[in-house]
C-alpha cells in the first residue's frame, strides 16, 4: 500500500479531459449553488421570518430542511442502487429549484416551510447521486481529484456567501437569495441531462441491501428532535431529545452497514469514521464563535472569522491530497484525525479565560486541514470498500452518520452549557466538551490504524 508521503504527482487533466469536462462543470455548478443557498440563508433568516410574521417559528426552516434532507438521502441511495444515479441526479436539482421558487414567492410561513422542505429534499437526493455519478465516471485513482474540486466548490460560498446574502437582503430583498439562483440551477440541470445520457445502462444487483423508507422517516425525526433539543435547552427538550435518540438508535440498525457501531475493519470503519470526525469537528465549530465572544470579547464579526480559516484550510488540504493520486487513503484518513485532534486541543485551551483568543485561528487552520485530508479519503474508501450494487445504500449511510454524529455532539455541548455553564460563562462546559471531542478524534486515530488485508 502506498505511503501517504508518496510524492508522485497526479497526472494532468483529470477533471478537464474531453470525457470528464461536462460532468465536472455540471457537478461543481450544482454543488456551488446548493452551498451558496446553505451558507446565505442563515444571514437572511432574521429579516425574512420577521417579514413573514414567523418569529415564533424561527428554527423551523432549518429543522424542516434537515428532516426532508435525511429522508431524501436514504431514498436517493435506494433509488441509486435500483436504477442508477440518473433519476435522483435530475430530480434533486429540479426539486431544489422548485423549493427556491416556493420560498422566494412565499406570502407566509407555511408556504416558506414548504419551500424549505422541497429544497432539503432536492439537496438530499443530490448528495448521494453525485457520489454515485463520481463512482461511475472517475476511477478509484482519479476520485481524490474530483473530491478536492468538490471541497473547493464549498469554500467560495463559505467565505462570501453570508456577506452576499446580507447585501442582497438589504439592497433588493431577501426573496432574491432564493429566486436569483433559479436560472443557474436550470443551467445545471440542462448540463446534467446531457451527462446522464452518457451513463451506461444500470443493472441492479440481486440480493443487495436496501434502506427502508419508514426507518428513514424515523431517523429524520430523531435527528430533528436531537437538533431541536440542542437549540432549546429545557426539561421538555431533554424529554423529546431522549425520545429522538431512542428512535434514532432503532432506525440506525437497518440504515447503517452491519458492524458500524463496533467499527469493524473495512466499510464499517469508514462509515464510523465519518460520524466521529464530522461530529467532533461540528462540536467545535458550533461553539467556537460563542467562546470567542463570551470568553475573549470578540465582536460578532470577528468571533466567526476563525470559521473562514477552517474553510480555507479545508480547501487547501483537500487540493493538496488531490494532487497525489498514489497517497494511501487509509493513512490520509488517520492523518486527518491526528490534525483534527490537535485543533480540538487548541480549541479547549482557547475556551479558557487564562489563554489568549488568537490561537483559535491556528486551531481552525490545523483542524480544517485535517478535515480537508480526511473527508475525501472517507469518500474514496467508501466507494472502494462498497459492493457496486450497494454504493447507494452505503453513501446514504455515510451521510446519515455525518448528521447523527454532528447532532449528538452539538447536543452534548448544549446540555453541558445548561448544566455546568451558560452562554455568558461557557469555559467550564467547553472544557468538558473538548475532552469528549478529543477522545473521539483519538478513537478515530486508533480505529483507522487497522484495515482488511484485501479490499
């Protein structure tokens, strides 16, 4: 197996050869547009919910998007294994565009929530079908390159999306954050129509594992309950958060590959790694701005600036791993866990009042680099270890693991804040949260040190 320090560079033109050019442009366009909407909508949310008279429902646009995304992700995996990526690849952007129109023309919160549900469903369909298209179009050696480009497609929206959304909201109104993207999504769908016509005929594998739609709905409600409980700490929230956790545990038994919860070497370790690293890093990202403002007195604008460094570090590291096609993806994943662990330790120090705040930028640069190395490795390894007839099931399981891990760790931070800290004095809660996050990252280091001798 090749070393992660192998210096053999990638061959030129992987993305822009005649066979890949249109696929690359179409994928990056639709991913960038989904990212812009995702990053920008939070900026406009205070204005639009006030305009629609829905301040009491402020969290529901996010919750609605999440529920529909989880269901659509599982459904997309099921469709992909039975019929190939084409149906979801076309339906996803189309439903996303329909959601943009409904949300952008909404006269009240019910219509706006319907638009958010359509957007979430479309985005969920797209997440899995994009991975299946990559599996069909790019070889195992080439996939790190397209995953690096995919990471870059999220960086520009992460850096300028909130700012542009603010400018649009003030200058022409919040509705154009949604409506302005519709023509570009239509261009992406037109390109994808050409791409899917080139795909080979799909033959479903007999006896392949399929995810259940009912379990997907239960999982979606469980994730939503956990997320809602994390945002609204109270005794009732603890009750329905616990109920959501139980429901989620029931659903995950059939929605994840066998052996995931015990991190059996191979595919189960890949899926478990996604939950561990995504959850650990989301736990830091969720509470870093609070730490910077409450502990170190940073303004709201400066408190969120380290997260921009995360996006830049993520993209740079992802681009670096995409230049060396012979790197061991198993070793890359383990390296990513080490870097994330280092960033989390730094976050724990920053959360204390006796430590300066500026190392948060270092934490985000190092941790972001770890994510940029690890996440493409996880995607490559998932396809490598998946039977061809179960790639859709396993891709949806990986995305579900990401959401579950993030919801659990963000929820843990919320519980700790309500029990031993507060939003004005979070240091003690963040110290305990850091211990948990670092422990999970180090667990990832341990688990990714063992792999099957044969794929």
